[in-house]
């Protein structure tokens, strides 16, 4: 039986436990737009428009929501520079950089194995 997790700090978290907050983080990181945004920010701080161009097909609404969720969980830092118009950049935090490598390996695995995956099902 899995360990029951709450919002308190624990020595052990169990992503299989229904109430574990790990599931929210897994849901966020397993999202394609999150994985792609984190990958795009590995190159350094990015403006919203640059991220939207890089993540072909993402709507401004979805990208905004994704960046907010990543910021709320501490993976991304949003910096506003006073200018006209405002200049806003998004960058990975240390936590975001720490998850960038495993997500990058997953993206590479998908690209390398796409021809082996049955796309008809």
C-alpha cells in the first residue's frame, strides 16, 4: 500500500498515493507544452513571443497558462524589465535546469523511436 502524502514535507513521497502532491508536479512536467517550454529555455532566457514561435502550434492562452504553472511550482522565473512596451523574459530556475536534462532525454527518445511507434492506434 502506498504512503499517504499531504501538503506537509515528508522524508518520502509516493507518486502512486492518491493524495500525494507529487501527482500535480508529474502532471505538469508530463505535459507536452511544459516539456517543450523547458527545453526551449535551456538555451537561455526567452521572451514570450520567441517561446510561442519555437513551440509551434501553442496558443497564447495555453502558453501563458503553462508558464504560470511552471512559475508557480518554481521551475521558471519571470522577469519584467521596465521599458515601453514592457520587456518580459522567462528563464529556468535551478530547479527548472535540474529537470531539463531528463525531459530532454525523453524528447530525444521520442524523436529517435517515432518510426517504431504504431501511429495508427
